[in-house]
């Protein structure tokens, strides 16, 4: 093999590798793109109508439905949690996350006792979500959530979960 033909063949191989690597790199970038995107969360979600929240001050449980997006899929109107909505005496709407701040169990509202009960450790919470039982292992009361009334008839809640077992409200990422 002559020197000139060696350089021709070597140059052809290098150019072929570069030209082949470009579409492979572009394909890998497209394939991995969903993993690099940041998820958008923490916005307000339409939970109920104002008419659905009774005026008697008794909390009602409402599911929180949202569109979930993972790396490659989009799921519309799937349950991501639940909230208790209650109309206060002044007409304002209060929203409490149904998750117990102690161990993450869902609490139940006992209408006959006017309290929330955590079935995992029998802690009770007052109507406003504060700890009702001093011997409760929960470090804080039920987590309140921001509420907005839109179009004078829709209840929107800024739904988020918080870390269990902590005295302060730390949002779950």
C-alpha cells in the first residue's frame, strides 16, 4: 500500500465515523430529552365548585385530579391526592390536606365527634386542623393549603404534599 492511498483511506474512515456519529448523537439527545426536563408543579388546581362546599361548616372530602406527566407519558385527570374543604363562618373556604403529618396516612373526618382521626395512630385533630390530643405523635397539625375562588364559583387549591414526621412544613419535591 502506498502512502497516498493510506491517507485517502484513513481520511475516508474518519469522515465516515464523524458523519455517522452526528445522527447517533442527535438520536440519543432526543431519546434522553424527557429526562432532562423539569416537571412543573405547585400551581392551583380546580377542586370543586363553591356550591359543593356546604355552608354548615362541616368539612367535605374532595379528590384532587390533575394531569401528570412523567418522562414520556401524559395522563389526564388522575388522582394525585385529596383535600378537605370547609366553609368558615365568615364565608372563606379552608383547605386541609388529608395526609396526616405524622406518618402520611389519610385522615378521616368523624362528623359525630367533629374531629379528624388518623387511623394509623389514633391521633385526633380539631376542625381547623390543629392537634386536638396533646399525646399525639404528630409534630404539627394538618397542613393547610392556599385557596382561591375563581369566577365566583370555582374553588382552586394550591395542592402540595409536605414531609411527614417534621414539625415544620417542608414541601415534598
